[in-house]
C-alpha cells in the first residue's frame, strides 16, 4: 500500500495487477463571503422594530407606569446621587485649587 499526500488529505492507493495507481482527492475548500450590507439592513430593521414596539407600549399609560418598577427607580436614584457626589467632589477640588494656589520656584 502506498500513501499519497494531497493537501491535508491522505488517501491510500491499492495496487492492481499491472501498476500502482494513487488516487488523490482534492481538499475541501472553505468559502467565506463577507458582505456588510445584509448585517446593516438587519440591524436597521431591528432598531426600527424595537423603537416602534417601545413607542407603542409606552403610549399606554398603564404599561408606561409598570415599566418603572420601584427597584429600578431606586437604582436610577442611586446613580443620580452618585453623579451628584462626584460632581460635588470635582467642584470642591477645582474651587480649592483656584483659591489656594501652590507656587513652585
């Protein structure tokens, strides 16, 4: 038995009565087609659908009120409070640096 290497595939040739024949199979090819258009179309359609659905659900007062749960409201309030604290710290640092200049020689 003889082994023949064609690409990454190995096939074995069986001897016949008159001569040896090696059969090589072509390696399978991986074809990748890259196109940005279908993905962009799908993304635009998804954004449009989600915005239309959210607008339709928020148009109903009961749904709009139910969207903001108490836990979500508390979480958003904590984010706002944290932003206020960070802003106050930044303003205090700026005010102190303007008021008490450090002069270096």
